[in-house]
C-alpha cells in the first residue's frame, strides 16, 4: 500500500529537523535565524505535528505503536474478504522494467514520439480512407463471437498498457514496486504499481507516466488500423478491427475520462498541479452548495 504526501518548503525544513533531540521551540528559533525571520508560527508547527500523527508519520518515544503494521494487515484482510474487489500482487518487477527501459530507451524520447505520431497519422488515414468498410465491420462487434474476441483483444492491450506505465516510470528513475491482478466484480484486470512516480520532481514526467498507458493503446490501435486496411476478410482483419476499437473507443472512454479515477484523472491532476483533485473538487462543490442554500435562505429575509 503506497502513500505519498506533498508538503511546502517551510514544512520540509521543519520536518527534517525533527530528530527527537530538539524541542519545537528550538527548531523554530533556528529556522527563523536561518531565514532572517519567522518561517511559521508555533501554532502552525503544532498543526503540522498533528497532521503527522493523524497520518501515522510521527513516532513518539513514549507511545511507540505498530499502528501502521496493524492497519496494513487489516487492509490486506479486507481485500481478501471482499470478493467484488480483490487485489492480488504477483511479482516485484523493478529489475525487469529497468532492463526493458534500457532496451527501449531510444523509443522513449523525441525519436519515439515522432515514430508514434507518424504511425498514428498513418493509421487514422487508413481508417478515414476506408470508413464505410470499417463502419460495416463495426456492426458485428456486439455479436457473441465478436464480443468475446473484443474482450480477449482488450485484455492483451491492457497488459501492454500496464507495461507502458512501468517502462516510462522506470525510464524516469522511479521504481516499479509491484504488478498483479485486480478482480473487480469477478473480472480480472492487470495493474502496475507506478505510485513511486509521484515522487518525481517534474510534473511533466509524472503526467507522462500517467499518460503512458493511453500512449501505448493509441499506438497499438494505429498499428491495427494499418493491418486492417492492408488485409482481406478473415480472422486477422477481424482481430485488427477489434484492436482498433479496444485501443480507441474503449480505452479513451475509461482511461482518458477525467471524471473517473483512471489515467485521465491523474494526468489532469498533474497538469493542473492539484493533488487530490477529486477530494478538493467535492469539497468545492459542497461549499458552493452551502453558499447557494444560504443565499436562498437569506433572500426572503432581505425582501421582507
């Protein structure tokens, strides 16, 4: 269970002094001397300490507990007790992704982007020039046979999607702690734990790690479009057609949707530089609702 927290520079300077041998007052005095003035008040420092305790980030010598370990055990137990949402770690693949990132390094920079863009334009052109034929093939997607094939193709693309997250994460210097399978409503979905990328200093690199899965989906879909336009009717053409749909419509609807906590949400959060975007959004909406309710309540009193 990975957790990351972002703090300001003043808070960081304060926290790094908490070595257990100094009082809060002494630390604040020293920081104020270094900065040529008060950094923040003692009350603000106490609020920071309270926040540390609430998030189990502060160990007090007189009250050392195993709260975090107990919470972790309870969290894992809860996952196994809930069959509708089950997370099963399978491996720690950091060395694999380090090797793969080194082998594909040339494709992870500007040259790779140029190739990606060229393939995307080629694939889009192939679909545009053969749109009527593509649309006719699309009608059969909901048939039982094609539906099962679409699911199988989507699962393969999903694996490539997660590998892309891991490769870009490792390419930028962040570790990849875990890969595994999520069982959501008894349906298996692969995952890569790329949360260490949140510690990257550049928001553009953090956004790229979050976007890497969609980046791969669109590339696979474009390659499939080229294959589809170049082959005659048959199983290869059918699989290519399904890959185009899975890599564009299905992937973009779920992964690129910022209203769902998938890749699109995290990309938007990084680009706006607003951590916990969903929580802050809900709080903002709640405040607006309260304000609107108060305005409606005050209107009759002001008119009377």
